């Protein structure tokens, strides 16, 4: 799919410019770093992803906060477009301001237009990047249980739309792995491999008919001259003035901290002591700390210039006219903040690729749930089992209740 230039743009293209631009993922504030390298601790490992593990993964993808019979009683008499709007806006799926989203005529009108035309209601969600931080993921980034839970969770939303709203919902995932790989210092090989694995997971999980995965670099390639001109302009402006796009100095400094925890430092081959010093202590005197700060600033300029250039092109409405725009970031505007898994923005703040999935049994809810945590901090914990595939790659960590 390439960008068509004959589409009238609406305010959807401003989503990327508002609120949180990079996921808050610093490793310096809330984490208690172990004194010694956890990778040297003994651990219990299970080899093989069997039916029991997949049942637990499927259970973790079910939100305990959504009650289908109650939703039917509350909204069953409403027209399909109202039902779908309320479903998307339910707290089990929406983390941004629900009153703002509900009050937006734009989304209601787009949903209603799709239903009148007897076509699927489309949602567009940029997501899935490679974060090569060895604290967050010890190994090279691959699709794991965290990604499976996320995809299955979206699949359940699609099922609810069909069963409760009588509407076909199509979710378009826009992978930005290759898009941001220069800023994050990740090779195109790793970024492309991750996208390929995600596409295969959609097939294996039987979700590929209603969830599609696009590479945003492919979507923008047809408008490369226009994109490059906007990218170069934004990069030069941001180098001269980091606040040129109107963000606050506080937000900029917060983004710098998150970028330092997102750029590729795996390739630096730092010791655990060095990692702990430069990522947990903002005043670290190690040379690597100053180098990381410089790298993070350059990476943030690049990341923002790429994002702003794409926003200038209004790629969402050009590629997916009439779609509902969703985001993984907190925004102060009426936009769908889609939970990537049930506990995202509740008990867990990291995206699937910013850590590793830890599956645990919630005794109160009597079901398995998932949090995403930096892998280094769960690797050596004696009560947690590491589950690997037959090739020895980590799939998840399991805190078994019996």
C-alpha cells in the first residue's frame, strides 16, 4: 500500500504531536536493582511451549475488567455504531480520557459511515519496535509470550465487536520497527526479522483474517521525497531548538531518560555493574554514562524528526481513510488509547517489547494475568520459572501458584 495524495486530511494526523511521544520506560526510578548480576544466579528452566503454557497465555489475554453480559444489558438496545464506540471506549480497552473520546463526532461518524457502507470498521495502531536494551531483554528481540498475549487480547476485542455489536472490526497494526531502527541503533536485519515473526504469530494464532500487520516504512516509501524533505527540516529545527515543536522542557527531559533506556546498548557489551551505574544513577561518573547521554539526545532528535515528518504527511488518512486512530501513548486529546494487553497502563506500564512477559496467577480474580518487566530483574528470582522454546530462546517467565 502506498500513500494516495488525493485524500482530504482531518485532524487525525495531529495525534503523534500530542502528549506522550515515547513510552515512559526509564530504569532509574522505580526498580530495585539487584546487587549482583542476576544472570549468574541459578534458575529453574522449562523447555518447550506445551498446551498448558498456551492455555495460560490465552487466559492472560482475557480482561477480567470486561463483563460481556453486563455490556449487552447496558448497550444492547443502542445502534451498532454506539455499541462499538462504547466497546472501544470501555476501560478494559481504552486508557486515554474516555469522556473526550466519547464526545468526539469524528470517531462516531467514521464508525457509522463504515457500518452504513457494509464494510469493516478499521482501527489503525502504530506499535511494535525493537528495543535492544539487555536489561529489558537479555536476548535479541523476538516475538514472545508478551506479544502473543497482546495479539490475543486484540483478537478478543474483535470477537466482542462481532458478538456484541454485530460489526466486523479490522485492526491494522503499523509496525515501526524498521522506521525507528536508525534512531534506536538497531540493525535493519533484527528489525525486519521481528516484523516477520509477528506476522507468523498472527497466522499461528489464527488472527490474520482480522488483524493485519504493515511496515510503516513500506507505507511511506511511495512518498519518500516528501517525507525526506520534512525529516531533514524537522531534524535541523530540533537540533537548533529541542522545544521547536512546542513540547515543554519537563517533557523533553523525561523523554531523554526513556530514550537512554531504549537505544541499543547491547552492542556496547557493558558489564552488569556498568549497566546498573549508567541506567540507575543519573549522576554516574562512568565515561559510558556521558556517552549514553549524548547518544540518547541524538537518538531523540532523530526519533522525533521521523515521527513529525510522518505526521506532516498525514499517513493515517492517506493509507487508511475513515479509520479510527489508536495509540499506545497517553494523549490529552480524544483518541483511542488501546491497551496492548489487559494489564497495560493498569498494573504494568511497559509495552511487550520493552521487557519480558511474567505470567502469574491472580488469586483474587482466580485467573492468570501478565505483567511486562525488565528481564534482568526477573531472571534470577527463585520463585519464577523461565520457559524457553526448543531452540533455547526465552518465551516467558512463569510464577506458578502450585
